[in-house]
């Protein structure tokens, strides 16, 4: 339990600070995965023009 005083507010601020890095890192990982997913779904335009 976090106390309801200045020390508790500082503890909550530190927890929030570190968790924001976790969330931002998670978003970075997801955005990095989009690059790899894009390579998997690459469409060959030459094959499309030939009807394959």
C-alpha cells in the first residue's frame, strides 16, 4: 500500500515514470514489427501484370 502523503506521491511518480518507458518501448517494438510484416506481404507487380 502506498501512503497518502508526499512520500507516496513521489513513489507513484517514480512508478509512473518507469512504466512510461515500458509502454514507449512496447510501442517501438510493435512499430518495428510492422516493417517485417510489410516484407511478408510484399506483392510482385510484375507477376500481377502477367496474371499470376
